[in-house]
C-alpha cells in the first residue's frame, strides 16, 4: 500500500485503487500512525493527537473503536503491542518519510556540487506535496511547522541547484519575504531571463522589508548578487520568453524533464492547448535558445528561424545549417510547435545532434519527431477533482488551482470556496483538464458567474462558449475551436475520416471495436495517436471530450452519422449478448470488467436506439439486465426503459417485461398489467431469466408472484435466482418467516456456486430480517460479508443501499454516531458512482438522526430534501412514507394521512407497517390510545415481525400503555397483530 499525508490523507492499494478509511477520527488516527510508520505509538500520544488538551472521558475506548475501523479498511497492517499501536509498513511507503529522505539526499548533492542530480532528487521530493501537510490531524501544529520548514529548505536547495523557475521562486519569496537565500535565487533567475530591471527591484524590496521587519541590512550574499547583476551584460541571443501568468500543476512533469537532462533530444507531445510550450519554457535554462516555429509556412524556413534566434545575421557565405553547426556549442535549443513542419524540424535536429556533440534539443509538438534516441514526454490533461469533493480538497487538484489563479486575475477576490467549488469542478471536468480551455473559461468570468459558465458549457458546448480569448495570443490559441482546427488541418484524408468516425465512441474503445464500427486500419489509428488526436493505454483508445465533440460535429456533416451510430449500437448489443452467459459463470468478474469498461458506450448506444431503432433498444435493455444489477447500476437504465413502455412489440414480449422491470417505479399500473399479460400468456420467461427474477424483486406484490420459484430451467444459477426473487417478495410482503427460509436456501445455493451478487443479495436481506428481531451481531456479520462481496463486484449503488440499511439498524440499536459514519460513507460512494445528488435514502437517514438528537431545523432540511429527490428510483414510496411520518413526528400532523396514501401505492408490507406506526402516533395525538395500540399490532402483521429497538415504536407503546394500562394495551395490540393483510389495510384506511 501507499500512503500520503502531504495533502489530504490518501491511501491506495498496490494496484492504485483508493481505499476509504472512514471519518475524521479514524483519518486522524491513521495520520499519527503514519508519522511513526513501523514504530509503536502509545495510546496516550494517540489520544493527545486527536483531542489535544481537552480529553473527554472514554477517549481510550474511542481510540480502540477507531483502530477497529482502520483494521476493517487496512486489515492486519494495524498491530497492537508495547502499550500502543503500530502500522506495519515501510517508511518509504509513506510520502512524508520519502520526502524527508529525498530532501536530505538532495541537500548532500547540492553541497557536493552535483547540481544536476540534486535537481532530479529535489523535484521528486517536492512533487510528493499535494497540498498543506497533515490536514487531517487536528492537533498537529508542531509537526506541520517542522515539515513546512523542511519543504522551504528543499525549495532553497532546489533553487541553489538551478532548478527553480521564476514563477516558483516568486511565489516562495512572496510567502516568505525574509528568507534571503530564496530572494538571491529569484534575482539570479530574473537576470538570467533578461529581466534585469525586475532583479534589481527585488533587491530594493528586500532591503525595505528587512529594514521594516528586522531593522537590518541585506546580507553579504544578497548584496554580492546585487553587485553581480549591476556589472553583468545582456545576452544577445533570443532567450526563453518571459511569462505574464503564474505556472501551476506540472510539478511531476518538471521533475521528469529534470530526470531527462542527460537525453540529447526530448520532445513534449500532446494535443493543442495541453500546455506543452509553457512546460518547455518553465523547465528550460534561462540561457536556452528559444525558437517558435508556429509562424513558419514552409519547412525550408526552419534552420533560418533557429539562426535568427541565435542573433546571427543571414550571410551568403555558407548555408544556414553549416552556420548553425559552427555556432552551437554547449547549448539547449527549444524548438516550439514543430507539428506542421515536423519533417524539416526532424531533419535539422538529426544533423545538429550528429555534428554538435554538446548540443541538446527540447522540442514541443503534437506528434513526435520520430528520431532514434528521442525521449518522449506525453503531456496528460491536468488532474481534475472528483464530483462532490470539499473546497479544501478540491484546491489541491492542478486543474482547480489553474482555474482559481486565472479567475482571480479577471475577478479579483475570486476563490474556490464552498459556494463555487461544485461549479469549478464541473467546468474543469467538462474541459478534460485542458489548460488552455480552463484559462479561456476562467476569462469568461468577466461576463458570467462561475455557475453560469458551468451551465453554459453543458447547454452550448465548449466551442461556442470559449470563442473569445487573449488578443495577443497566437491565432491558433485564441479560441478552443482554433486550437483543435490547427490539429485537424494537419491530418490527411484517411486520418480525418477515421477521426470523425471515432467520435461515435463515448469513453473510448478497444481496437477490435474501432475496426468493426469505423472500418479504419490499425496504421491510421496509430497515426492519430502520434498526432495527439487519440490517446491509448495499449488496450483502449480514447479522445479527449473536447476533441471528440469537434470530431462529432465533422461526423454530423459527413452524411455517415446514422450508419456509424447503428454500427456502434449493434456492436455493443453483440458484446452484451456474448457477455451475458458469462455473468452467471465462474468468470463473472472478468466479464463484468469488460462491460464496465464499455459502460459509457453501452448507455450511449441505448439512448440512440431509443430514439432511432427501438427494436435494438428493447434487446439492449433485456440483454444488459444482469450486468446492470450485478454491477450496481440498475437505476441508470430507468429513463431509457420507461421510454419503451408504450406498446408490446411482436416478438419482443420478453424484452418488454425487462423494460417494465427497469422502469419501476416510473412504470404505470397499465405497464405492469401488460407485463403480467405477457408472463401469463407465455409462462415464465426463459430467454432472459434475469428479467424474470427481477420481476418479482422490483414489481413485487403488484405483479404475479408464484407460490414456488419460477421454472427457470435446470441451470442452478437461474433456479437460485428465481428463489431469491420469491424469497425477497415474501419478506417485503410481510411473510417474513417464509421469506427467510427461502433466502437461507438461496444463500446456500449461491455460495455453492461461488457467485457473488446473489450471495450478497441474500446476505443483505437476511441481515435486515435479523435486525428486525434485534439479532444485532448476526445482522452486522451478514452485512459485512455482503459489503465485501459487493465491493469485489464494484457494485457501488448496491453498497450504498446496504450501508443505508445498516445505518438504519444502528439507529435502532442506539448507535447514532456509527450510523452517521455509514450514512457519510454511503454519500461518498454515491458521488463516486456518478450520482449528481445525495440519494433520498441518505437524506432520510440523516434527517431521522437529527430528529432523534433534537435538531429539528436540520431534520426538516434533510427530510425535505429526501422528499424532493429520488423520484423515479426504486424504493421511492418507502422513503417518502418514512420521510412524511418523520415530519409528522416533528409536529406536522397533516403529513400522516399523506404517508398512508403513499404507502398504499406500494403494497409492500414493510412500507405499510411504517405507515401503521405513523398512524399510531396520529391516533395518540387525538387521544385514541386504543387505536394506537391496535395499529402497532397491525404493523407487526404487515411486516411479519416486530421492528426491535425502534425508538419511536418504543415511545408509542409506552405512551399507549400509560393511558390504557398494560392489560388493555396488550389486548388491543394482539387484536392488531392477528389481523389479516386485508383487515390491516382496512385499519389503515379507517
């Protein structure tokens, strides 16, 4: 595992997957253990680090509980012994220890005069910092101060070795104006860049600051640097151009370029607007020769452009190449924007490197020069913060930092705070983290709010919004359209054809898909990769969305779009059909991974088919049913499936039933009736057995539920699936004991097959039943196993559901703090799953927690949000029923009848039982304690068991008993519990 504390706490597995370790307290505990990686940390120190001087009673027990949570996330790495805890990891697995080791090594190299090596090591050390250190440790001021001092010393050492850019040094000096060593290095960097006036001004500032703050004069070292600059002469060459804006977000790339200093030819590649030129400028020595090839119209002009940058006049005595060979020595030549004269640039570089042994070349191009020995640095977009991240964490992401910096330049005072963070993250994501596009978007804050910019990117697309830029920039960089057109114009006919066709893919594609859908050859696709129009990781090919949208516009104008969309949809239908049987076999995870990689394409194919080719759409819904449910994405198909419910196409009857299943609860009663008619006419479905099982699980008592499991053939997976469906319906319909028996048999069957999804479903609902009976330990053991198996499947939505049910149980168990942790984790997973808002179930749970804690304002806020969200999701009626009841218990008595009305539309016993308990509250308010007792009994009849530990039910029972007496209460309760389902429903209506 790898751990990071130089920034927000980060834990990653060996394969790079992020690991969640819980809320603030476990995170703080882990940080303390990481600071002493491999060593025992005493419990007293852990308590002090968490609570400071204000240590509450039971803090030691709290630390023990937090350790238990960490062990669930990290396994056996957390060890106990010697009166404390130890994290069994190597120090180099933790960024802070790696930083300290590298910083020390870098300083020794500087002192030994080995500056090139020092730059590489120190860049690597400073590149480990992702933001402020130890932000998850509330009482770590001393450690933070020590690490910040080490970071500044490393920055000074890097500057001493010649590795600091002007922008970096300026930022450090502004933050630490009394550090003269930093100021001296900034003055030298400014003078080398030809900015002598600024260098001298820095000395004047330093003298003023030192006099004001310390009453002292500049040191001898600073004065000596000042004198050197005064005596120096300006270079005649065209050096690296000065920049008007700060440089941000490319620390790792700068470190990589430093590592490549021994390479004689390095080419920075990437699409237009990715920041190639700026990176080259920042990394190059100030005395480098900078040559901008963009204005050239002919390859013959390349050597003359280099000659001019050297300050040499044209001469007829010998050709430009021979004069360059004679003039160039131990130089670094930066050749910027080579792509449109790439052949001529490559030829010149080959000659110069062969005849000038001390020469080095740093090139930027949208495609490599293609020379032997060329070291490539492909430039990726800036990292974008994930949706839902807090403002403090978002500011640690390079794309967000760039936007914030450029936005503040046009709107002084702008900051990425809690009000703006969501919009800024949306903007950066919509623009693929492309630096130029982000800068153009930030410039629009002159006219719009940041929220307006984010919304307009969705509404109008990036090309229309980003149609104005810096008037002084090169024409190809003034608008986003111009950036992409520059690359498009450099393509040949076959490359343009394939680029336009490739735009049909959303989220990329493997080579086989590209060849089948687009008809392009592997060689042409490789050319698009070389020219930075397409990216590849060796398995999949993809376009940045900004480039894809441009190419999609070209596809729309080609007359080929419908043909390509149809080929795309049918390819992915075939893929889904090939995968479906494997999802019920031992290679389940492998095929889930295949389909998950194509999820965006599958959904795009479905949306197109719903509009243009409905037969394909019906087949896609049915064929993808198992994939959607097994991967926890079942809700994502609802809107498309609902659009297909208008009629039952001949020959697609089973497919129609699958659409009804996925459209619940959007489907209307007439759609359930049509689905039931199909099943009645054709028997239980055989071609799509998963759809059959889901009919019972989603439509539930509304649809036909057999007395025995559906006859899904002899396949043991299908048979177990059918029994799972019936068992779950029995539980939801109040026949709890019968349902539990079925679910236990299903669990044995799925475990015997080694199947994860069905096992997890059975575990989840057996845990729910156990929790109703108050069997807390059994319930939590079952849920823990279910969550582990859903995690193996990558089923985020399913994990959210299970966490919410476990949190509900913890509330009834009297563990509100633990419940809050589960709700927060569910919210994080929901965001990770791509949901734009917090699910209603989480809002409901947080509202109930607030209500039980007496925070009525927060409770109303969360409950209102629960009612406002979640429409169209499975389980909506249950959530709305419980939210309305909770509002009733906050004093809105008119909500109780609303809750009953909603519950009666669901027909689920558990939801109806909740409504009965809510009505019992209403009955007590009107003085009818006997009716309250009867309704509490009716709730048991409808649910099939008592909801043990429910604080509201306990309160109601106590209040009614106080009015009636224990004997009368017991009699009324028993009458309610003895009611049939029909009689209980009548009691609700009465």
